[in-house]
C-alpha cells in the first residue's frame, strides 16, 4: 500500500516536472515562462520607427541599425498594437493549434527577407493576411509572444473556439489528472 502511494506520487511529480519544463505551452493563454516575452514580441514586430516603404535600401538601413540576426522579419504598424493584442482574446482571434491563435480579421504588414551577417535585403513584401500568434498569459493578460508565419494564407476556422476560451481545456485536463490520481490513491489504500 505504501509502495503504491509512493509510485503514484512519483508519477505525479514526473508529470508535473515534465509539463513545466516544456519550452512552449500546449494551449494559448497559459502562464508564460518568460516575463519579457511580450516586450520582445513588440520590439521585433511592432516597433515604432519601422519604415512603411517598399524601398529595399530604406529597409537595409533599418535592419542594419536594429539587427539582422533573423532571415525573415515581419513588421506591423504600431497603430495596430491594440488589434494585434486582441488576437489573443476570444473577440479578436480563434484557436489555431498548440499555443497559436489566428486573427479573426486580416492585417497588413511588411515582411523583409535578409541575409544574416551581411544584412543584404533579398526582398520586401507588403502582405495582407490573418496573423498567427503564440499567446501566453503575462500579468493576468493574454498577450502575443511569437509571430508565426502564415505562408499558406490560412483563414480562421469559424467553428474554432475563441483564443482565450481555449485555455479552459488545460484546466480541465489538470483537474482530470488530479481526480484520477486521487481515485488511484483511494484504490491503492484498499
């Protein structure tokens, strides 16, 4: 009986440690593992002062000053910041997969492809697509933390749950785990 309880306790500890050590959440709007994740997202994808031009020379100057350590960079207009943040809510986005949400409405943004190291611009595109964003909980607010490319020009599934509503599934799964563990402990004690 004591051995059974110890085994169940060890299994629960392993499950908890494994889940908490994963690099990304499996559903949107779960607590973030990085306190500055939204700030990093905003600096990378919604910076003030980014060009609104198709001119590759203008973009090359900007990329050289702000870093060319990523071959593909997407830039949203800062005036869209509240709409971008709303993608991580039930009103502005739908659950896509894992911790990703897709915007209910399309956005217009610039995508710049450059050569790492030389900062040479390969191309600049002005795109209008639905955003796919990783959304995590920071200071009790679900916020974007990663911009995922939408190369297939996906649209939201109207039958999908709202982005923030999708978080309820994880709470239910942990509740199920807790209840099933308690039942297992009860069975072991008899």
